[in-house]
């Protein structure tokens, strides 16, 4: 068996073991706090991965999106009322869960658990391949870097009934397919990314820039543009799948709610408002807000230090992913969003994998991840 196959096999095994660790950790918390977060049934184990926004995805998978007549039904705060709706969530993840539910006559939890079992190893394997292809890591180094990625704080979201695993899978496929010049795969991944999350359409631009970097660089393409080289530009058509997907989804929103961007309107129910990104931090005195703000500042500092080590495409991916969520006026989900920024994790792990402190770093990261996982158990996560 080749080294690559061995690594992939181990990543599949680890993706299962990490879920077992979450369950055993919760058992320990149960015993220590004399609570009963996990029962004796298989359903109670799988329910551990369902918290908070998972219930919104459950609602969509089971009931679909409702027609809206009163704009306040989309999202509203005022007159002593708080109205939230499923229109704040994008459709791809609940659609995938619904498909599995229909095929196997399963419940949402059962279907979501099956998808998690499939997507978690996919995420880790794709991260491993990114290390090899995009960052030219040796296979053993890429594997060690992947272990750091798996153990990193807040990366437990890749096992939960959230969108992280599917989004990362599509994002990774987008970059890897460009690298391998499989543009029809890029086309599909961009279409799906756009209906996956609000920033899906935004990630299409860094992937497109990565394409320009791989296909001759910006100066080369500027010269082609001046010469109107139609043959060269025909490849750009593959990247139009992202705006096409957004256009289709906007038409659907208009038909169902009378708003082309119902998602934006729905954010009002979550107290979100457009503002200068940095003003969103340290707004509230509560612990989770302060912690998420400090965590975001840490991500800013690391991103600045890594500016010269990354191409424009990956720098843009990082900064768009940091600034756009903050522009909505909230840090509530920032650690979860930061978990998707693979260039940061890869470059942070680059030197650690070559030192004798590597095993100690893994142990510390596992401890920190379980610390970040603890509030999730009680449905009060640091990052929603």
C-alpha cells in the first residue's frame, strides 16, 4: 500500500474516532456534573451533534421554505417581538439531508449523521491533498498538518449537523480542480457553493484569481485581454456558474417572499445590521462576545503575518471570509468561520510538523478543542 493510501485510510479511521472522543467526553461531563446529556440509545448519541442552528436546517429539510406575505415574517425585531425565519439559512445542506431522508426513509438526525460520517473524512482527505498540491508539502508533512487541522479548536464543527463540512468540501474541490485543470468540476463546485452559504458567491472570486495565477499570472492575462484572445477567455465561462446560481436562487426568493434577497431581510431577526467590520468586535460585555472578538483579532494578526507567504487568491479568501461576516455587526459565529480558512492552519502547522514539540502541540490542541466543544454540549456554544 502506498504512503498516500495509508494516510487516507488513517484519516478515515480518525474521522470516526474523533466522533467517539466527543461522545466519551460528553459521558465524562455527564458523570462529573450529574447530568444526562446522552442516554443509552443510538439516537441519543447522534443527537449530540444536533444543536442550535441544526434545528433550523431540520425545519427546512422537513417542511421546506414557507411562502411569506408579510415582510416581518422574514425577520423582525421591535414592538417587543423577535421574529426569525428559515429564510436566514441557505438551501443546499438541508436539500442534501432531505435527499438522504427520502432515499432511506430516515429521520433528519439519522440522515444528518450519515452525511457527517461521509463528509468528515472527505474534509480531512481534501485538506491533506491541498497540502500536497497547493502548498507542495511532502506526503508525511501533509499528513501531520492534517492532524493539526483535525485537532484545532472549534474544528469539531466538521462533525456537527452544520454546513462547515459540506462548505469546506466544495471550497477545497474548487481550488483543487483548478490546480488539476478539471474546470467542469470547478463549475459544479462554484454553483453549489453559491447556494450553500451567503459567502459562497464571494469565494468564487478567490478561486477565479487562483485560476489566473496558475494559468500564466495576472500580467499574462492582462496582455491576453488587450489582444482580445477569445480562445483564452472561453475558459472563464466555467466560472459563470456562481452568478448563475445566485440569479436562480434570487428568482426563487422573489417568487416565495417577494424579495430577491430574502436572506438579507431575514438577518434582521438575528439583530444583524450592516456596519464597518471592526466596529462589530467588543460590542457586548458577555464572555462569548469578548472571547470571539479576541479570537478574531488573533486571526487578523496571523493573517497579516502570513500576507507575504500566500498568493493574492488565498489572501483574498482569508480577508473576505473575515471581514464580510463582521460587516453584519456580529462576532457570534467568527470562530466557526475562521475554521474554514485552511491557508492559516497549513502555514501555522508548517514548522510545527518538523519540530520535536509536534506531539505536545497535538495534545494541547485536542484539549483546547474539547474545551471549545464543552459549551456546545449544553447548547450554549461560544460560536453559533
